[in-house]
C-alpha cells in the first residue's frame, strides 16, 4: 500500500515543516495552533504558538507560552478543527473526554 502523502508544507525550517495552521489575530499578535512535522523526531506534533506583528507587515515567531482567554482558546480550537489541524482520531478521543 502506498504511503499517504502528507499535507502541503506551508513553511519549512531546519527544525520542522509547518503543515496546518489555525490562527487568531489582535492588534499586536497572532495566536496559533499548528500541526508541525519535527524532522529530528520524524513525527507530527501540535504546537501552540505566538507571532508578533512587525512594522514590515510580516510576523516573527515569539518563543513564549500562548496566553489566551477561554473564549479565544475555544475559537482557536474551532478553527483548528475546521482547518484539519487535529487528526480524526484526536477529535474522537476529545469527544470521549468531554462526554
């Protein structure tokens, strides 16, 4: 059986490939839940990240924790589900926990 082709790569660095991303923006920052492929570990991971908006109009990754309200987190999770950041198996496990 042929190996399933992974999603299109949005961004690639020496450390990871960014595969999927759901985000919320405010006036200064972009908050994200991302599906990444960590090259050294050879596995997919979910990353909660923050990007700082710059004067040039691009975003710079900020290596700090993601601090959001419960409502913002809910919106990020909903967008992540819609953008297929999470696998179907993860969604099923989440449903079981919420019951």
